[in-house]
């Protein structure tokens, strides 16, 4: 076989390798509960449901250095509507929010990471 289709990941970047059972596997490390994922690191995120996502809960994204251009929010196992006005408030802080279920957010984060985009993911853990 002569064609390698695995994406090239820049050094120091972390892929989301799996999720479920209330955990995530990111860059070969297991994280329990919801998380905020950045290209270089992951931190715990004390949010358990979609309606608890606020600009304040996302402060590490809006004030991070380097800046985040795109925030993917994984709202749980199934798509639910985003809290009213959240996208507009984040846009006012310079961040474009894309709201989707957690699985889609994990896959999209990995894709944007390979494109070296300034992306972060706020992921609500799923059972």
C-alpha cells in the first residue's frame, strides 16, 4: 500500500481519540467529565448540560492566549438548541460558535486541528 491517508498532526497538538461513559480520551490521556479542549491542552469544564453553557463558563476560551477563532460546543449525546443569544455574545468577544452534538464536535475539532485552525472545543460528557 503506497498512500497514507492519516492526517498529519503538527507537533504539540492533541487529537480527541474517543468519548463516552462520561469520559474523553485526548492525546492518550483520559479525562472524566466535561472538558474544554484547546490544540495544546485540555482542562476540566464544570458544565453538565446544554442550558448551563454561558459566556462566563466559556471564559477560558474568550480570554485564552493564543486566541480562539472558532469554538465548537458539543451539547451532549443529542442535538439541543443553544441558549438564546449565546452565539451573539461570543461573537461580540471575537469567537464564532458552532453548536452541535458532542460526537460531531469531537470529529470537527480533529479536522480543524489538522488544518491548523485556531479552534477550541467545549464538550459536554455523554454516557
